[in-house]
C-alpha cells in the first residue's frame, strides 16, 4: 500500500492510498483483463492518527520485547530460586539428619563417659578395699605384737614406741573410714560374721549368741570390709534332764 502527500505544496486535500496488491492482481488476472484499481482516501487528520498509532505500536512492540526479556529473566531467576529452594530443602534435611546423628553420638559419648566414670570409681573402691583389707590384717598383727610386749618385763621403752606406732596406724585407718566391728555378745549375722567354732550345751543364753571374737571384723564406712571370725553358742541336743519325772503307783517312771 502506498500513500501520496501534497503537504509540500500546501494542499490540504485528502491523501489517496493505492492498494498495490489489488493492482498487481488486476494486472495478472487469469482472464488477462485488467481490473480497475481501487484507491483508499483518508484525511490528513486521520493519517496523523494512523501514523501516531503506528509509531505507538512500534514503541509498544519495543516495550513488549523488553517486558518479555525481563519476564524471561525473571522466570529464569524463579527457576533458579526453585532449584535453590530444593537444594536448600535438601540441605535442611541433611542438616537435620546430621544433627540427629550428632545428638545420638553425644548421648552415646555421655553414656560412655558416665559408664567409664562409674567403672573407674568402682575399680578405685575395689583397690582401696583390697588395700585396706591387707592393712587391717597388719594392724591385727601389730596389736598381737603389742600384747606380747606388754607381757615382757623390762621392755617398757619398746612397748611405748610400739604403742605410738599402733596408735598412728589406727588413726590412718580411721581417716579412711575403717572402724572395728563390735561382735561379742551379739547375735550371729551371716553378713557380718564368720563362724569358726560352735560351743554346744549353752542353754543359759540365746542360741547363736557370739561367745568370743577370734579375729576382729571391720567396717569400711557402712560396708563390711572384713567379717569377724567368731565362736557361737548352741543349745544342747540331748533331752532336757530337768523335765518332770512322774512315778506311778506301780513304781514305773514316766518321762
């Protein structure tokens, strides 16, 4: 389509547009006859409006391209953000998994630490008990040696020095929580006493009463460090000869 303007000549008459497409078809018609061309006539004001619309269209096309480019960029950034979000979610899941594993490892380590502390404490207590058990045996030997020194004449100086040694030894044991066990005259307790001898025929006292301590027992705080070796009383196994004897008229004895 073509337009002709007579603005340079100052002509304000309408502008004529010729449809070249129709002219081309008319000139090459199948019947060889040329069709008459049709002209499109618009006023100058309409032409200016059409021109403004055409220019505005070009601007809109450019703006559309910019908006489309910007939209494509935003969509790409959105896809990247979705991908980052998926990666972030995956990282969050891995972080939670690692955190749970860390907490489990920490709990296991705390349990291991407590178990080790408990085992170390038990081992130290066991070693202390075995050591103190040997020391009380030596303490008993010192007591017996001191008793022998008391029986000797002219050994007062040695006896006094030995008494100081025994006193200091006893003080060390007391500082560790060791104390002697009072057993004589008490009832036999299998958790605290060990029977070495039994004296039968003691009907004058309750059965299983401790008559004599053969080897001292000791406590470590509230725990038995070494049981006392004792002699206990037992009632007579023979029938009681003090039971009443009845003599009937036939001089027969009834028990």
